């Protein structure tokens, strides 16, 4: 791609010096209430203080207690002394020719994750990460070549939304509701960045509760999609405890092929996965499960695959999202030809399912699906490990 790409290294000093203070970002309502009471807040007032502090932090993007003007001055001083409001730091930002922004974000310990903002005409989607690296080794995924370094905390997960709003300049004036001035720039969240969100369930849940709370980021649960490679025992919990929309990295129509592409299939196979999806309690025709299907040339893209796919998912309200494979340095697959992808989409569509082909966004800055991997992380799985796990060797 020849259009200009910009990269600017931002050194926004938004992190407080290491103070040893407790960071309030990412605490659940109950946890915040408890620490406020412990700090001397009368129990009767605690609920109201939680509401007020949440609004300042999550609705209006305020990072210093002294600006919280509806709290008494001595109370603000107490908060200042004991607590902090910290989010991860943007190290660099790349802007693609198509407007996609990729942020490299530094979290405590010096680790890095990537966050991608994708503007569209009717929405703006933020793709956030849940882990540094991934324990799984899907053979077509760049993140899968990076060893897991650690789970992100709830504060680091919701902090990605906050730093994107900082960068987009999208915090309303105090007192105003979010979205009162028209559609939001950041209107949707997808947990499709680095990591397997269901292997970091509690932190993902706590962060998404803040995202959905009316006094938090205030996004509808229908604007949040969690993508899993198929951690079957956690799927029902996702419906019960988070209630967001679900996407599943399906990618193959036989266990033999899925074992190679998505090795977690050896633990929970296609049949078990489909069983869990059939039971996903929130299913209705308006709330479909998204089946993600990466199009790999001569691997999973035949007419037969398309027909098997529609047969397998029969009875599940579903949409099939076809993702043309995004290459990365050393990737072992090729993207299916465009005609093949269209033919596949056509078969799925004729069987009655929406089958959009996901246009790759931000490819020129390596921001497309499955291309994320922090360049500075040195911990790599060996090629042998990956090939052995995927049965490619
Ligand atoms: N770990 C979760 C979420 C992150 S991946 C999961 O696997 O679902 C988000 C989506 O991008 C998944 O469907 C994943 O399979 C897909 N993906 C990974 N690598 C890709 C690549 N190189 N090209 C296209 N899609 C890819
Ligand atoms: Fe992990 Fe998802 Fe990549 Fe698989 S596709 S390695 S689960 S991030």
C-alpha cells in the first residue's frame, strides 16, 4: 500500500510516579465501596461516593481527585493521599491510510500490548487485548507465536478504552451524558486483540461490567463482542456473568482440520463446542452468535467446507464472519483467492445466514486481525513447539 502512514511516538506523562497508592481504575463497584469505607467513608454515604467517583473517572475521563468538584475538599484530599487513577501508557500510535489507529500500550512491568481503533461510517470499534501473548497456539495467528507473559488486570483492560478516548478526544464535559452530542467515536468494543479472554475470565468480566455500567463507560452490552477460540466450560458463564455478544473462532468444519488450526479443539471438539453454543442462554434471532472463519487457501475454503459449515450450525442463530487471512512475517498459510471467498460466502448466504466478508483494516500497519504481537516482546515460542502443537510438523 503506497498511501502515507504516520507514526508518532507519544510520551504522554500520564502515569503518576510510583506512589504505592491503590489504583481505583478497574475496581468493581463492591471493591471500590469496600476500600472507601476502609478509608473512612461512612457506610451510608459509600454507595453515593462510588457513583460520583465512577462518573468522574469513567464518564468524564478525570484523572485527578482535585477536579471532583461535587466532593468536599477534605474528602478529595483524603482520596488524593490514599488512591490513584492510573491507566496504561500509549508508547506509540500508528495511523493507517484507512484511518485505523494502532496503539502500542505499555503496562506495569514494562510489557506491551496492542489496541486497535477501527472507524467506520456508522460506528467506531475498539479492538482490545486481554493478555500479553497467548497460551494457545493457533497456527495462523501471530499472537500465538508469542509466549504468554501475563493476564491483564481489569484496570488494564478498561484502561485501553480510556486511553483510546483520550486519544480520540472523546470525553464529554462533566455533567453531560456520553453520546449526547451525537454518535460516539468509540461506540463498540471487541475482545479480539491479543489473548484468549476466557482464560482471563474474572478480569475481563469486571472490566466489561464497567464498560456496560450506566455510570461507567455506558455502552450497551449489545455493543460488546467477546471472541473465544472455544473455551467450552466458560461459555455459559460468559452469558450469565457478562451478557455481551459472543463470537467464536470456528475456522474449520472437521475436527481433523480444526485440531491443526485451533489446537484447543483437541480439548473441546467441534461437537462439544456446538453444544455449548446451542445452550448460550441469550440466543435469539436478533442476538446471533458470530462464527469467525478465517479463509486459508486450500485448507478450509472448499465448497464442501461451506456446505458442511451450514449443516453443523443448523439451529443456532448465527452470522458467519469470513476473514480473509492476514499474513504476517513467516506465516505458514496463504489467503484464499477472492473468487473462492465470494463463492464460499454465497453458499453460506443461500443457506440463510448473513455471511459478510471482513474487509482487512489497517493491514499497512500490521493492525489487521491476527497480526498483533508486540515487536519488543522477546519471549517466543519456538517454531518447533508451534508446529508440534498444531500437528504441522
Ligand atoms: N483469542 C480470541 C480472540 C482474539 S483473535 C480468539 O481466538 O477468538 C480474533 C480473531 O482473529 C479470531 O477469530 C482469530 O482466529 C482471528 N485471527 C487470528 N489470526 C488471524 C490472521 N492471521 N488472519 C485473520 N484472522 C486471524
Ligand atoms: Fe490465542 Fe486467539 Fe491467536 Fe488462537 S487466535 S493464538 S486463541 S489470540
